[in-house]
């Protein structure tokens, strides 16, 4: 239903309904299309030592930008979602299959999937992200080539799959076999990288809601990814965003899809357990 | 002769030009509280040049995190404390130490160290995201540090 609306609205313009103000601690409500109530503020779990309350990045945006996410008529991610939907049913690879060949109905089969990724995969013996699972399907089931981890095709597919979980609470598992990766992600989160010696926490935990020049620092929550970035005019894959942040500390980054970034994605997702899946969100 | 050479160094203002008087980052003498008594260059700092370093995104960009009422730079940040009246609170040697390597004065500070070239985790080649090649340059030159210190010394309330 929501997919359909987001698709139909691509390229259309509607009158904006502006929200009042934007500060993480105000009580702005994100209700999409007047019907999907989003959780943008939630108490964190005890295992997140440095953060008591998780706020969606939406809460840190100004009212104009917030409004772009209130109604799918306004969400510029619609075109990418459209492309993602087309590739869902597009046959590719030696087996003559598309995603739909095995998973059939998108809404029925993918509801709730985005909310629990990254998750442990027993067969792989590793934590897998939604992106690595998509590529695994392509290479192992379809006989197709893997997509670039943070490329346009991947990000569009992630968006259309994430949309089926929109409004559901993020609920990644941090214990059991995923725990080692989670601990590694936590260590990375607090490591001060690069010549600027900045950790994720330095900006997004210690200084969330403060400003670096005009940039209003959020908590760096990832429940809205893939996110449409107005700065680049396209959907951004979450690990591509990680890469950009670490680059900006004048550090040698990790690669999207690397063990380090998979661990970091699991850990950062867990900092927002309980927030609604918000993808595709709109961010600066 | 030596004065001429120093003046020339200041004129060139290059990060790679090191005069005989310039203290390299690894040779800075800091006391146990993080202060640096001696000038890094022997050349008096220029407050106007310091104001430029503090305001420019491509230089120190101090206003990214600190509010300075006397500077006209737009969108001054609030991650660090306001620097208004900094000269009333800190001696020149303390200011030089904080600008060079604030973590020696405030151990938990998030402030980058502007005159330090070693001890980093995964240092990059500027903002390319690639690994650094060869020796790192400090974020600011010795003279730029002196210029910033000279500007900060004017911030009295």
C-alpha cells in the first residue's frame, strides 16, 4: 500500500504542511501519510551505556526537511523506490530468476525483514547485513553478479525492502552468535580515528544536538537508511555514510561491506532498537 | 641575516618550510599541565592572520566548534566553550598548549590536536579517505599556531 503510494507520487508536487519547530527534545510527531505513526524517541536498552534515549535523526531536522518525510508526495526517494521495485521482478543471472521468483509478493515476504538486520546467518557463520543478504541471493540463487555494495541498484533494492517494514520497531539481536561482532562494533564506535582523532561517539553521543558550524549533530541513528540526502541528491547506503564520516576525521576509512563496517552497522542499529524503521528518510 | 630568513619564512608561510627557529611537533616542550612557554617560531604572532585562520574552513576553522563574538564568521558552533574572554582565563603559554594539543590540558577533550604529527589511529591522506603516505603535516603550521595564540590573547572582556 505504502509502496504504491510512494511510487504514484514520484515527481508530483503538493502543498507542504510545515511542522512547528525542530529540536531533538521537542515533541514533534512523525506520522507518515497521516496514518503510519513513527516512534522517533525511545529509551535505549541497558547495553547501550552512553545513551539513555534514542532519537531518530528526523527530530534534529528543521521543519522544512521534516515536512518532506510527512507525506510520500514530498519524499524525493520515490524515484529510487520505483527503480528498486522494477528490479525486484527483473530476471537476472544464469538461473532465470528474479527476487520475485522465490519471494513472490514483496509486501508479504519482506514485512519485518529490515527491522531485524544486520543479523547472524548460521550458514555463512557471520553477521549479514541486508545488502550482503541481497548479494548472497544474487550470486547463490540467481546466478547473477553481485551488485556494488553501496551502488544505486543495491540502495534502491534496500529502500523498497525497507519500506515494507516502515513503522515497525528496529529489533536487531545483540546476543548469541552475533555478540562478538556487536562488541567489535562497539569498540569501533568509541575509537578515535584519523588525524582529527574523532570517534563516532565524540560527535553523535557526546555532542548530539550541538552544532558544528551549520551542521546540527544528530545521534547518528540509522533507522532511516537508506536515506535520501539532499546534499548529494540521491539515496545513500548506510555504510557509505559511515565511510564519509570516517573520511571526515582525516582517517583511512574502512570499505563498505567490510567486516568492520558490518560490525559497526550492527552496533549502531542496536543503539536505535525500538525506533521505527523510517527508510527511506530525508536528511541534509 | 637570521632575522631576514625568519621574516622570509613568515612571508612564505608554507607548512613545509621549517626555519632554524621553528620547533617541530615532536620537539615541542610542554609542561605537565600542557602549557608551552616558548614560541614555536620566534616570530611574534599576527592577530589578524590568526583571526583568518580561526574563521576559515580550510584552515583552523575554530568557529566550527567555538563561538567568538568578535569574529564575523557565520554559523559559529557550540561543541566547545565560547572563546570570548579567553585571554582573561588563560596565559599565553596555556593558550599555545591548548591550540597545539588540547588533550594535554583537557584529557577528554574532543578537540583535534593542531600541532601534532604522530600517534594517530588509521591516519588518512587529508580528506581523501585513503591511507596517509609519508610523514604527516600538522593541521596548522607553527606560525599559524602563533598567529592564533596572538589573536586569542586579544579576547578580553
